């Protein structure tokens, strides 16, 4: 009878399964277990399942078992760190998880000590943990190797499709089975095969033999002979059908810094995984493992110094590769540009200090879209290559390249690579499906002859499995499949750089992920605190540096305060996709960093004030402008708001008496109107804005009611609750039109305000329309007391402006996006990232929507939209439950957004002028550093990390170019350009600045 190839393959698979039941020649249980010091029976339930529990036992290997063929088999009920300590010698440590349950033994007698948590990978609780399995096994190595080899033959047949080698592989497997002398004695055979799935479905199995016999020596000899014969046949077929394609294999464990578990558990996951990787290096000398994230190494250095020393040795030996250059793998949509600088500065410095290496590859496999600011910043930190695979997750349009130049806002380029692995993405394996599929999907093969493939289970899965390395070794003899080699990531990219043709495609600008759009809004309370912490630290450094320019001493570095901010920018913390415990920790840490920054600001103000010119004036106010925009005097004073008619110069200090703080004229308020010299606002009975007049142009800014608050209870994505926003969420929107109360709460002369209270179901929205006497913007201060689930809250404002694109602020620049849906690429961007503002403008006039802590925006047609809150139930059922406050603002303006002062007002909303009461000073202005020429924005003004110098970092925010001159007083001078690592660099240009360029200048004396 003639069977089809598929039928023959099915037959092979059935026979392969049986081999597994003969892998363990003999077994002995490990008994006498202790749980937290009390006895626990093998198979018994844990008496407690909270926290870290300790299990312990003693194991004795039978005398006739060879140690190199003996394994300890464990499943204790949860993720664990185990220590195996022989009678003489040091403990060997391993991570125990569902993918790592077999361990080499350190001697004939040894102690087992286990720290266990009742959790699976990805944070899933083990509801009823028990000591499931604990025994020693004498492994029949030829059976083990033959089973795996035959399984790989079957898998290769399945995924090679109609390749000519397929019939030959099937025939080789069939001949291998025919050559085996296999046991058949009833008692042993039935007992060995009892675990098989089909046998387990039998109504009642016969009595089973407790210790069924293993293969006899002659039977084992047939297995060994068949194994060698099959290997020979595969090598012969490889000569006829050579391997096709090349894969560079890097061992890997993608450990999310915090996600479906709190950070404390991550510290344990990292220790387990890293011990496992080091043990594999002993067993497989060619194994190469990579691990990103300076923060992990810093925590290991603190938690387990001995492990850290072993990692350092493995790095030096070349088997362990630190990668990534950054402090963590951050979200790249929401952090400010200076946060990216610090990710690279503190990451590269740590790697160089602890491991003697700097990185050339940015390793971000799992982030939810990528800012166009990144290429320039990477290049300025010594990084010329970029890796991700997340672009493959886009649901609407397939990203067109997997090997390409990524060109950023300013024209800087990094070489980018992504792979499309059909088996768990960046948590890959070396099985035929993965390697054949990855190579088949690699479109860049016409440019370069090799793709990268990262293998290993992440997030508590322990990284690479021994089987993955065994598979890789076996597949070296296979025909037709891609060849594999262990590789270092930086070497892989270096080889591409050395061999690139001229026609490598280029992707310009942001890489937008057409998925996970809701991460711009979820856990908005954490996002607000992050914005506050960033700004507090940047401003603290700015004021400290201004004080230094006036003669004050250099303060200590704020790196220690920056580190928790950078940590909480991780791509499953800041985006809001973690469990509740993550956000309790994050908000505490971010609040502490913010408060430390504010305290340092006060110290710097004291130091700065002490260096100002002395005079007779008493009861003066020292005002500091930490930005590069001339700013109107507008701040919250100890006696209330102040909005005066004069300005404070860029990076300047103004000493002002009481007369200089007189309110700017023209502010009025009635029950439904707010007006100053810039704008006139009318409030409707439903609490929306019915008119917004720009007095400079005389234009009505609105094309309908402004600040419509709409709740969308259809915010129920099909997957990824905290992550995703479906395009049909608008199908069921409820505008909040019922007003509970209206009250004038401020009447001027510096500020006027009208408070409006609305409700949505069980939640309360309190909004205060607030107008400063000298402001061209209307602030909408918002307080939410939120108690509804799976609802999205947005504000919508139709404006009297027509344009086919809107302008959104991003890190160190702007992004222009379509306001229409002409193409599928346009339509997919129905929710997009923005930082402090979005602007819709036509020639001569525009309207901006500003914010102090929101990121999810939309502009469709003429409607400006901002997402204010989401309340998903997974993985945090109480996301954004309770109270939070934030402010957004509407600003009509003449001209384009930069001529109209949008950036200045966005800076003011996010970082008001700093004020400080003082006595005995001379009124006037002090400007320690002046910039002239082309308009630029400040990124940072900070004390240098290692010297007494100051680093002034500016960026071109609009896409223009021009001259740039810097003058400094007090004996300071510009000593040239530095890179982001604060090292001198040559610049083949004058002191000008190019479109979206970031320039860092060293100031010295």
C-alpha cells in the first residue's frame, strides 16, 4: 500500500513520541523535604503560598550511576532559584521554571536549597502550589539524542514543504526506526508508555510496574548505531541539498523590568535567569548570551555580588554580551528628549565602568513605536545600529523593510534590522519551524546573506533551554535548512556595515506602531507624575548651572535621582500595561524623584540668589526663566497668582520689586465670559466653549463648541485591554452636557476662573476655565474623581482652521501627520503620540491644544482631540480609579505655531517661572548665558558628570537652520561641542544649527 508523504510523516511522529518514554533508564525519588523548616511530603501542597518560600532536601545518587548521565528532575510548584551544594565544594545555582526543570548534579551527595514563589512565568499565580516532582534520573543519552534528532527530521519535513529533499528525509527516518531493536516485554512496555496521552484515556490501566526495565545493552547498541547512521545520511543529503540561508543565533531572555508582576519579583527573575545562562555556558562552550539593560546589572551588583562577578568574567571571556546602550529598554513615544539622552548617558557610562565596553547597537525588541528623534541621539552616543521586531505587530499595513537605514528628524541614520520569527518572535527557538520561517520571511536577503534570530524564553522562562542548543548542534548536519552560528549582536551588525551595497532602503521619520495605541493614555496618573519628575530634574540642573555661571559651587550629580525616572520609562511601566503593584511602586518612585528635583531647585535658587548683585531693595522676588523663550512674568506666588506686564529673558534672572508685579491690564470675568488683552472666551450653558476670539487677528477660533467632554463606554478592545484602542470606540459616545454647578472662583486682577462640575455615571469631572491676565491661552484645569470601568474620556474641539496636516510635538522636534484618511497609513493613525502640544494651522492663523501630562492625540479634519483617561480592567482592574488632576489649554495664534508662541506657552504650562523671595538685592536682570541667531529650544543645562564644566544642550525645534551664537559672562567660555557622553567632538561647521539638530556645548572657565 502506498501512503502519502503526510501519512508517512504522521506515522513517524507517533513513533518519535514513544522514544521519550525510554529516556530515563532508572529513577530514584528525592524525599525528606522541608518547607520553611517543616516536613512536606513529595506531592504535598504548600502550607503557604505567599511571598518567597524555602524548600530543602538531601539527594544521594546511586553508586552505579555515572554523574555525567544523571539529572535532578524538579517541579516544586513555582518559579525558583535553586542551589545544589555537594558535600565538598561550592553551591551551583540554577533557575527553575517550566522550561528548566532538569539539572546536572554536583556530586554523589548534595543538598538542595530552593527559594520559590507560587508563580508561573508572566506573573500567573499558582493557585494550589505543590511539590509535584523531585527525583534523580539516569539518562539514556543515545535515546535522548535519537528522539530529538528524529523529531527534528519530522519538523523539517513539515516546514520544508515541497522541497525535493523531503522524500529523502522521510525515508531516512523510516529506515532508522526499522534498524532499532526495541523492547516489547509486556509489564515494562505498558508501564513505560502509560504516560502517553492515548494510554491516559483508557478506562482502567492494568497494574503498572514501579521500576520498569530500561533498554538492554544490545538494544542500546542498536539505538547508538541507528543514531550514527541517521547522522551520516543527513550529512550526505546536505552535500546534495546544501543548506539555504544563514542565521546568526544570539541567546536571549527578554525580561520585562516590571509587567504582570511587581519589580521585586523581577529582581528574582533576573537572578534565576542569569544563573541558568551561566550554567549553560559550562555545558555548551560555544553558547553566546546577550542581555540588555544597565539597570539589571546594577540590581544584580546589589543583590548578588558573586553572580555579578561571574557575569563580568563571562563578558570578558566573550560568551556573555551586554547590549543596548540604555539604562532600560524604554518606551520611545512619551519620554522627553533629555530622558533619552540620560538613558544613553547613564547606560553607556555604566557598561563602560563595569564591563569595559560601549555599545553600538540599540536593542529595543518590544517597544510600541519609535520616535524619529532616536537616530540622531543614538549616533551622538556612539550607537550606529538599531534592533527591534515590534514593527511586525502592525495590524493594518505591513512595514516594508527588515534591513534598512532608519533616518531621523535631522537626517542622522542608523542601520536597522528586524526579523519575523513565526515561533514566539524575539522569544525564539532553534527548531526547524523557527529557523526555516525566519529565513523565509527575511526580505533583506537580497541585500545581506544573514539574518539575526534571538532565542530563549523570557519573563521568568529562564532564557535559552539546553534543548535549543542541542537542536542547533544537530541541525548543523541537516540539508536544505538555514545554517546557524552562535553570534554576538554587535559582530552581526558590524558585518552588515562592512558589506552593505548602496541600494539599502531608507525609512524616514517616526516608526509608528499600528497597535497598542491606548498605551498613550492608560495609567494617566503615572504618566503625569513622570512628566513632573522629568521636568523637576531638568529644571533643577538648569538652575544649578545658572548658579555655577554666577560663581556658585558645582552640586552633586542628579544621576541617582534620574535612575528611578529612567527605570519607570520602561516599555511596560510608563505605557500603563502592568499590574496594579507596578503603579504603586512607580508613582511612589516618581513622586520621590520629583520631590528631590524640587528640593534641589530650592537649593539652587538659594545658591543663585547669593551670587546676585547686592542692593538696597527689600522684599524683592527673584524670578528664574529656565527656558530659551522670553517669558512673561506669570507664576504662583505665596500670596496668589501673579501675571505682570513685563518679561523675564531666556535663561535669565529678574529681580523684581512689588511695583514690577502689578497685574497686566484688561482681565475681566462674568458668569459666562473670560477676557484679557489677548483672547475673549464665552462659556455655554452645557459647560463647553461657545466662542474663542483671538484679539490680535479678530478671528473666531472655533467651528463648533470647544472642549466637548465625551465618554466612550465601548472602549473594550478584542485583545490587550490596557494596550489597545479599537477604531470603533467612537460608535457609542456620551457627551457630558449636564452641568451640576457653575461658579466664579477667581476674579482677578492677575487671574480669573470659572469652575464647572459635571458627572458621568459614578464619576465626577470638575473643570476650571482659567485665564491669566497676560496669557494668550485658556487653561482648562481638570480634576477627575473616577469610578467607572472600561471607559475612555476625551476632549474634542472643532476649530475654524483648514489644513491637510497637524503638527505634534515629539522629543526634540515635531511630527506632521495627516488630518485625513486618504490611505490606509493615514487611517491607521487615529490615535497618535504627542508631547506638550498639537497645532492645526493655515497660513496666518492656527489653534493649539496644550497639555501638562497627556500623550494620546487625534486630529481628524478640523477636530482637535486629546485622550484624558482610560479605565481598563486588565492587567490592573483599578487603573486610574480615584482622583487625579491635570491641565490642558486652548490657544489661538497668529502666524505659524512658532511665530505664534505655542512652544513658549507649552513650556510655561509645564514649567512655570521659578520664584524666590529675597532681600537686599539690586533690581534688574541678569543673563549669565545668551543665545542669539536662529531660534532654538533648550534640552538641558547641566553640570558635567566628571569635570567642573557645564553642558548646554539645545535643539532646533521647527525644522529650520541658521546661525547660532553663544555668549557667557563671568569668565566662562564655549569650549566646543561634546557628544551625549560629554566627550569632545569635532564639528565641521560654525556655531550654526541645522534642522532638528541637537547640539551639546561644553562651557568652561
